[in-house]
């Protein structure tokens, strides 16, 4: 029975040792960018979609400028923070769209059609179904409905 008393004394001490840090003072609030209205999935951001909260005006304008032109990956509601994880490059290839597949190796180029199995923006890797061979391949988005097949 004495073991239970020891455990009761140790657990609170451990919790205090690993306590969450205290919140930052009000003057140290990080710069945030908030949505001025509800942003649907797939919205390409414009300056009017965002407003800065906290910090100085110059850093707020810089954050907003960095986000303009990116696309929302999830819905963001009015007044909610907009974070980098919610954004990505604009979608150039939509899921189920017919795309031009390009493959080149040592001067030989092959061009065929495929169906995008995933959506993606410039430079992102997506799965594409080759409509001729019915095989799924990985490809990098290079333009609107255009992908370059990996070896």
C-alpha cells in the first residue's frame, strides 16, 4: 500500500518538471495573417483576402506579399489564421484531368496522354495513369495539364 503514496507524490513532481512554457507577454505576440473572408479550397490568394494582426506593418505586408498567388489546400474561415501548411502552389493539374505526358532520355522524347490520379502544382510529383499502357507512373507537374515522367 505504501507504493501508491510514493506514486502520488512523484507524479505531480514529474508534471511540474515537464510543464508547458508560460505564454509569451503581450508585446511579443507573433505576426499573424488572418483571412478577411471565408476562403474555399482552391482559392488563389490575393492581397484583399488577407490582413495582418500583431507586429509591425512592414512585416505584415511582407507576409501577405509572400502568400499572394498561393492556393488554399483547405477551407479557411473569416478571421482565422492562414498558415503555410494551408497553402501550396496553384494547381496546374487536376485529378482525373487528361494530361500530356512527356518522357525524354538521351535525345529521345516520347509524348502520350495520361489521366492524373492526383492534383498538383508546379514542381509537385503526382501519379498519372498512362492511357496507352494502363500503367501508373510518377511524374512532375511542369505546366497546365503537362507532366514529365520520372525514370
